[in-house]
């Protein structure tokens, strides 16, 4: 598998809340090319990590990351 580009959206500090992965050169607005994880924290300690819409498929759009459902 080719190396992926990884992008982060932090919580205002150093904790990455959203983590997106895609093929190099993919725009953040491109639909169905991203897989996105969301991390939860308590007192700066990571407490969970969940995939957008419950799967690791490359079928999301980075710009829409906050609109997906993230479940355990």
C-alpha cells in the first residue's frame, strides 16, 4: 500500500481530536477519499478512538469530519 497523507485537527492544544488519512494530493473537500478517526480525552489522557460512521473505509470527506457519527 502506498504511503498515506495524514492530517490532524487538534483540540486547541496538542491533542489531536480528528485524524484523517488519504492518498497524497487529495483535497480536503474531496468526497469518498478519506478515512477519519476521532479521539476523546479526559485531562489530556486519551480515553477512546473511534472511526467515522463506525468503519475505516476511505469513503469520507475531511471537511465534513464533525458531521459524522463516532461510536465505540
